C-alpha cells in the first residue's frame, strides 16, 4: 500500500470512529502530493470502515473537478494540468457545501486517468451515507478559493512521502500512460514535483500526518 502503513490505517480508522460519535455525517479530507497514495488510502479506509464498523462510507475525489482539456488548451494551461488553476474549485466547493448540508442525495463526478477525462455524475452520495472521504492534493491549500474548503471537513489527514519516492512513483505513472522515460521525467520535474512542493509548503496543517 503506497504512502502509508497498516498501523497508520489503524490509527486513522480509530480516530474517525471516535470523533464521529453520533454525527449524522462526518467528512474527512485526505491530502497529499501527487503520487502519495491518497486514492489507495481512501479505498482501504472505506473498506475498513464498511466491513469492520458497518459504516456507510463514500469517496469523493478532487480529480473529478479537472477542467476539460479543451478549456485548458484555450487558457494555455494544458501543460500544467494537475496544478491548482486547472481545477473548477468553485464547483468543488458547491459540492462540499451540499454534502455538508446533508439534505438530499448528491451526484458526484470522477476522473478517468486512462481517458484523461472527467466522468460526470459518476456516482451518488445517498442520504444514508454517514462518512465521506474527500481525497485530493489541494483541499487544505492556502490559496484564494481553495482556502474556503477546510470549513467543510470534520477531520483532515496528510500523507507524507519522501521526495525521491514520489519522483519514482510519478515517473512510473506517466510511463504507464504511454510516455517514454525522458518524457515521463520531464512531466514529473516540470509539473508534478512543483505541485508536490506547493502541497507541502502552502497547505494548512492537517489534524493527522501519516508518513511512508
């Protein structure tokens, strides 16, 4: 499991179960650099909460709010896709506000990495869902627009992974997407690692840090 240990998973699970108590809905932000293992942690956490604690748990991914490639190309941002300015943060905030209000079922988008495209209304958060795991790089970012998101979370956790390990994982990710070694390295060095530095140096402190 990249980016975290089973012990860290145990700790995070216990803290969520203890903190949520009798709340009708409990929202957790899972943040970290690109390649830190956020999605893997969220999936493992959902399985643990569902199977061992009978919680009704759902995952919302920030990646579902990527701007489409046509829009990014028109704005000259396609080469830096994945940086904060390439997301629709206002739409993300509107979704989080609706989830926090807990007054209706909510459709949420997802991102297909193979298609490099957002899938609209990919899944549904039902009224009975009592734990929502929101995973993404910039959920605690101290930048305009993004700095409004933390109000919607009851708890936050940040994955910490050594820079050389991040570089390795991200290069391998791009290679699986069809890039050669040089192209993958260029993508990592020009965009992914600067975004990782942004998450590390310009995010609000998380309630819990999980180290690789």
